[in-house]
C-alpha cells in the first residue's frame, strides 16, 4: 500500500469510544496519577464539575487505537501528535473521534490527520477536544 492509497482509503474516519470504568482504572494504574480532580468526587464537585474528571490523556490512548487498529494497514507509526482539551469528559461518556486528512506528503510517506473528539450530553453535541496526529507509512 502506498501513502496515496492509504490517504484515499482514510480520508474521513469516525470511531466511537466509551470511557468505561475499565478504561479509567487501566489508565490510572498505568499513569499512577492520583490527582484528586480524577479520583475524589467531593474535590471535583468543589471545583465546579459534576463528578471526577476523566484523565485527558485517555483521549491520547484513543488516538493510539485509531492509528494502530482503525487504519487499514499495520505498517504505520505515530510520528507526532497533539491535543487540546475544550470540555471535561466523565465516566461512561461516549466519545466520537472524527479524523480527516489535513496533508499528505508522498516525499516522506506521511499523513497528517485533523482530529475532533465529541460527546453527546444534555446540551447536545459537544466538542471536547481537538488535535492532530502525524503518521508515517513503514517500509514493508
């Protein structure tokens, strides 16, 4: 598969994720981040949130899944990524990742995807984060 073929097949991808208790617990175990914003309901409510705020970097893990499992080839590698957070995510939120191609470089075998993360709540569709991921196509 060439970078052009990969770009044609992945111009727009949408993937749905759920921030389950297992996802939360696994990330907490891996990161060892016990900040009370993420672990103490009372603390989070005192700060104006409806409950514990999920770790923002769980969304980075969803980017890893997107690249490693949603693209139609295993011959890819993340070269860089960034994410900016706009609204908090809470336990059991369903997050939709929308990825679209920003740029393609045949010269260096890379694709840059624009990423947007949404959730549905009582206020409707909410943009919770956005960012980019640059992937490289590995030699076979």
